[in-house]
C-alpha cells in the first residue's frame, strides 16, 4: 500500500468558502453576530468535489491520502477564538464526511481552532472530538497563529505542553503546518511555509522537548524546509551547542515528508535524512498545481521521485507505507476496519 501522509481538501464545495466570507464580513460589524449556520452540502457535491484527488490517486498509483482541511485557509489570525472554532468545526466535519464516503481513499487529520494570544489548551476539545468521535488520526499544528508575525512562543516552550500532553494521551502526531501569511515579506507557500519548517527544526534542536515527551511525534512537512540542504550546518550547530547528534535527536520524534518538487531534492533528502524518518507525501492538490516543462509531469507527482531515488526496495516500502503506519498508529485500526 502507498499512503500519502500530506493531502489537503483544496477542492471543497463553494458553500464552505461562502460561509467563511460571511463569517469574516460579520467581524466588521460590532458586535459580531457569531452565527454558525449549517452548511447545506449534499453527499453528491462532496463526491464530485474530490474527483480531482481520486483521479490523481489512480493515475499516480497511490492508495490512501491522509486528508486535512486546506492549510492556507486555516488563517488563524482572522477573528478570535469563536471565529476559529466555528471555522475549524465546519472544515473538520467536511473532512469526516469525505472520509466516510471514501474510507478506502481518505483518512482524516484535523484543523485546530488556534488564535493568536489564546493558549493551545483551547484546541484540545476539538482535537479530542476529531480523534475520539470522527476517527481522525492526527492534527495540523500551526506554530504561528499570527500569520507571519511569529508572536507565539517557540514550540519547545511550556506554553505548548498541555496540548502535547493531549497528543501523547491520544497517541496521535502533529504535522507542524503554518497557514496564510498576512506579512507581505513572506509569500505563504514559497517563503512562510519553508521558513516555518526550518524554524521548527531549529527549535527542536536547541531544546529538550523530547526528553519531556519521549513519545511525542512531529512531522515537518515540505521535506523539512531548508534543513536537508543545510544538514551539515545543523549537525555542526548541534555539536557546538553540545546537543545530541541529529540522528539521535530526531530518531523517534521528528519526521519529514517528501513534498519536494524535483528529483534532486528528493535525492538529497533520502541521502542525508535517515530513511526511518521520511514519510511519503505529495501535498496534492496544493501548493504547486502545474506541470514541469522539463519533465512533462506534475510537480507534485512526488511518487515518481521516490520511485527513481537510489533506495532499496525495503527502504522504499518504509517511506511509502511502513513509516506512516508507525507515526500515525491509529491508521492501522482504521485500515483494519475498512478491509474487514
């Protein structure tokens, strides 16, 4: 089985965006109405909306996508905690419905109702609802709810510890995933995402978070940002700071996906990062939607790059399936139920 650990619902029906537009408009009229109206979206509309993802799965030879709401639309900097809660609930409920309609093709990961200045404990109830009631297997955790201004403490700060306790209790991982950038210095997918991936890794390198939470698992997407390209720099910094070697630091706790959109990038990733810490991901349909004129294939057809990388069959199997099952252990029960 080939499991894609990183997919987003970027083709959701237009009613979802209509709700968001109304929600944002209400914020401009004090006091805001705070209405969480029902979304009128039929199952047929949901089925039609995910046909692009299903078509890509068939064409590219993948089986299952770990599916979450559109990352750039989380926009935690908009409104307050009530705004974020209503928005997250609607987005997560649609993910649940899609996974229920196509249980062999999608499994859910949730958006959190994060808000600048609000402690992450505020997100625990929605996390537990999604895991315990909706059957989700993880979450996307935004290290910068401010949208590019970085007002939150580092991920290794005790500010985040109560949320990590919930992750450990539920035995689910978090993908470190920022959202839209409202800072004009940082293009969302081209700069802000990659900056955040790199920043998160450096935070993990400099602190003892995983001594406090030895079973906590964090996925750094987009191939780890700049980290693989500067692996020697981080090895050297760890050495200078008297920190553990990188392979020891990340072994059971930090993982990278393969959302890297060219062959040399994947070749570097699998050469410098331990194979046990790499999960297959494509981010489809996501950050880059076009076809590479140099290859004639979609940029985000990352399976091709993994297929062509210098890997043994055993290591390739780890990336495609084994590591995802290890990092997202609740997926195993989900698959057993579907296949029964």
